[in-house]
C-alpha cells in the first residue's frame, strides 16, 4: 500500500493525508470523467487518502484542494485568449475557505437548533433534506440518525428562512475567479475541483508506457509512486538519454 504521508493545514489543525499513487490517480481521473456521480468518486478518493476522524463538507473540500496541489503543483494555468494564458495559485483559493467559522444557532420556541456543514460531500438539493443533514445539535445534545430521523425532530419552522440563514452563514465565502468573471463558492466548488483534477489521459498513458518499457516499471511500482515521483524518474531517464547521445556524438567525431 502507498504510504507517503504529509501534514496539511485544515481549519488550523494538522491533518495527515497520503499522496495519491499514479495507479489510483489514473483510476480516479477516469472515474470523474465517465461517472455521472462525481461525489461518489470524491468520497472514494478521500477515504483512500485520509484515515482520521470524520470530516465535514468544508474540511473535505479543503482536503481535496490540498491533494490537488500535492499531485499537480499549486499553479493553475488557464488559456484566456489567443494572446496568452493566466495563472492562479491554488493556495489563494484554499486561503479563502480555510478559515475558522461559527456554527449557526437557530432558536424556535425556546429550543436552540445548531447547524453545521454536513458530513457528506454531496449537498442535498432538497432544502428540507439539506437542513436536516446540517442539523447537528438540539439544545446542545448531538443529533444522531439518518436523514428521516433528523427530519422527524425538526419543528414546524419556516424552512426557507432557515435554509437562507444556513447558506448565508456557512456558505457565504467566495473566491473571485476573474479569469472568466465567475465566483467560486462552497455551493459550486466541487465542479471546479473536478475540472482542475482532469488532465490529458493520453499523457498519463504515454508516461506509463515509457516507464514500463524503458525502466521496467510494473503495476506495483505505479501503486507505490505518485505522479510527481514518476515525472522525476522519467525526466532523469530522458536526461540520461540525452547525455548518452551527446557522448556518442563526441565519440563518433
């Protein structure tokens, strides 16, 4: 099993995660490309790289952004127009969302209902279900059970008002993505993360082919090494080949 672990900051806590192996990265990219339910793919990636206490939605989003920097580097490059490209540092996006927050307390008939980010990375589009999954405490007592249990303990309240309060309190942060005049928020960021994980699969297959053919890599090697490590080894091979060619030219002359 691939065990190259690193510490990353998530909401002020040092969280240990594993880098993604080349083998699992390739499978993950294929999954988010062809699987209609990308949340399932992301949950699977998180469970394979993080093995601590349960994370909530915000923590999982930050973890995914950290995984992206570990895998591809912290610079995003976008083609703006025919004249050139624009670059954004992923850490600047992380900094927007990786800040402390307060849970939302909502009082109704002298009862305090506390709402937080849900545990699942799939935000429910149904407002009542969204509220139920966000409910974590009632008068300081933790709420347990599935979504139907949580709905049953909700009082007859103005659900639209509660939904608006949750989103305005917990989901108000946004990154101004000036390249295409859009704003990245916690409500739409998962599709953005999907786009910055996607790479040209042909290049990955080319790299795998070269490493298998010339450096005798096998499947276990790709399960052991990350994409950055594979790139380093490939660059070393290419550099050695160039040196040998240059030496051969000198010898022939």
